[in-house]
């Protein structure tokens, strides 16, 4: 079993360490390095196989043997158009000076893999030197930093490891012809798994009939279908594979749902590769939630019975929770690290938080949680009115909406982000709640004493000031201003009376939901009486803030803005 992977200067990583186990699931948003880790293991395996094939088992120290050449075309499981794309930032040479003279040194990809076999621990490291677009060199890694340091031996335990890679299921072809083992491997490496599914099934049926029968039983228990044995038409070298559905009708496997095809691919690949380390990229693809749990647990059980190890990359919360209880979850946010708490809010957050969120966390260093964007606009407007320092921090913040006004939603998101940026600062401002907020923690939690933020500018003088605004200083403008003010007074009176009839609080009460219960009907009535389209919509109510006199702004608003500044000043954005 593999226990640890370390790699340097490979693709997007300068360095990374990944703890492994049985099973282990790599979790995190897209473009955070999960597949890169699988590819690092694959490259190590290619390098190891090439070294053993060209240099043979250890008969002399690796130092005395030159590196072996690996052609780009050998990279079946991580195809790239140019070998340089394997190096971080395409950086393969490093210039410097030594004793006053310019020097150039190679930047090497280094991959170390550790494991345990029959209670014996082993480590095998390889380094890769760029040669040209089509090739690079591989040799065992040095033990230590000096040029005179010995190189790691390639142990028998490392040589016995067999690593196989399986990408997600692609669209199944309607016909499939016999393929040789090498071609099957190439197509799988290219992600064209659907072109070899029938071949995999046929090979298992011919070579391992007992395992084929086991596979039939498991597929029937999962999907209620009975696979038929694969048939070869020698004249056409064509393989056919069918199944009987619950009604007894025989159908070609291409007629099956993508989930059934995906499950069949996973199982036949697992049965066909006993004693291997199986790298599975999104094995839950195309599977509904119930099947995800069943198949992950089934794969784990079959792997255990076959002496195989599963290392999978997944976005599924179901798979993450199962892995947390049965194996190990590695979060790929920030530096890869283990999370093994099944109930962890981090596990839940990892399935919901996108790469863009982690990027903003890195760039801004702090995050603010509000109910929606209108709350942000109102806060910014108040900061502008007061000339408050918070204005510059609220101009382009990392903002996340908590539309349900549930503190736990903000906490899950925040602490999920902190898995990637552990010094992230945060502030959450909620509408009034009937429960206490957390008084300690990295996330500062606040709430309004009034029902919602709109209550802090919903005032009669503000509404009248809005009504008389933006009218020219001529006779017509003055007349229109008076008309608008009178219409606003009349609208306020009528909507206020309606609230009394409905048993609602009065418009200026701290307990009314100002936006929905008062301002919405008020501006509908105001616009109707003026005979114009709706003059102000809910997402524009923040514009009323400028009519609040500076001295009339509630002290509570200043408190919230002060808190925003304190949190923003704690930020450590990426430079």
C-alpha cells in the first residue's frame, strides 16, 4: 500500500505532500490539483518502469548509472503535446552566478513515493530532467542536497507496485472491435474509456470466469439487470455485450444509462487489476446520490478482497463522507491536507465552494457575509454619507450572500475557505435573529437590532426628501416638487392605514420588515399616483440613504462599519 506522495516542480505545484491510505479520496474545487496528484503518481510509475526496463534491478549504485530517456509518447495516462508542460511555470532552467561566473542549472521534477509491504516500509524517489519537447531524463533521487550525496536505491518493494489510472466514463460507442493490451492502455490514458469497455469485459470473462460471475452478481444487485457473457465475432473481430433488463428484454450495453456503464467500467477494471493501486478520477461521475454511496463502498470492499488500493479524486459529498468514515480525505485547498471528521463542515463546504471563491480569499484576505447585494450597497452608501473608512473596504470586497440569513451557512463557507487560507478574516452581519450568535471564533458575527438594514433609513423625512429631489429650480420644477411631496405623504398615509388593518407594525417600527411590508407597496402606490412606471425597485432602495442626514445615522450603523474596518485591516492578501 502507498502511504505518502511528495512532489516538487510538477505542473501547478512548487511542492506538495499528500498522505495516502486505503481508501483515500482527494477532494476540492476544480483546478486545485487533485488530478495533478494522480498524474504525479502515474509519472513516478512510468519513470520507475522505464528505469527498471533499461537499467534492470539493483546490481550497482544508481549514481554509477546514467539517467534513462523517457519519450513524451510514453505518457499514456497524462498525454501532453510538449514535455515542458510537465514543469511548473514551464521553468526548466535556472540561471545564477558562482564565483563571479554565470551558471545554469536544471530545474528537476522530483517525486517521492512511500509505502509499506508486509510490514516493511519503503521510499523510492525519482527526478526528471528536461531534454526537449519530446523527451526528458529520469534517474533515482539523491539522498541529501550535495552533489556527492548518494542516490536512493530502487527497492524490490517499490518495483512490485503496480499503478493503473482510470479517467471518468466517456460516451459508449455502438460498436467495438478487439484491441491489444497496449492499445487499451493508450485509449484509457487518453480518456476514451468507452472505446474499451467491451474489451475489458471480454478479457475478464475469458481469463477470470470466477471474477466475471462475481461482477454479474454485483451489477444485478445494483441495477436489477443481468449481464450476458461477451461474444466475439471472429470474422469481424467485433465484441458485443448485452444485458437483460428487469422485464427480461435483452438490450445492447450501449442502451444502458450512463450510471450503469460507469459502474460496470469501475468494477471490471478493479477485478481486472488485482493487487494494484487504482487511480480513479471522479468515479462518482454519472451516478445518482444513492448509487454513489453503494458503489464507493462496493469498490472499497472489492479492492480490499483483491489486495488493491483505491486513490480517487471526487467532488461528491456522499463519497467524501464515506471516505471520512472508512479511509482518508485529502482536501486540495491551499496545501493538501487530511480531513477525517465525517461531520466536518469543511467536508460539506468542499463540495459547494468553487475555485473562484478560494481565489478571492487569497486575493482579498477577508470576506464579508450579508443577506444579499442590496445590504452591501446600503452599507457602502452609509459609509459614503459618514465619510467612514469602511467605504474603501466595501468598494470591491470579497462578498458572499447568505440569502437564508442562517449563521451556519456563513460558518460552513468561511471555515471551508480557511482550509485553503488559514489566516482568512471574516465578518458576517445578519438581519435580526431570535438566537445568540457565536461570541468567539475567527468569523466576527453581528446582527441588526432592528428587523433589517432597511429599517435604518426608512424614515418619513427621508422619503419626503427623495420625493422633492432632482426637480429644477423653476416654476414648473417647484410645482412638480410640491406635487410629488403631497403624493408621497398621501401614499405613506394610505399604506400605513393598510398596515394597521393587517395588524402589522407601523412603518417606523424596528419590528417591521421595511423592504417588503412597507417600501414595496409604498413605491408601487407612489408611482401609480404619479402615473409613471415604478420609480424605485427593491434593489435600488440603497439610493435613499443619501437623504439620511449625517447626524441622524444610527450609532449602530457606525458600529457595524467599524467592525468591517477592523476585520479588513486583519487581512493578509496574496501579493
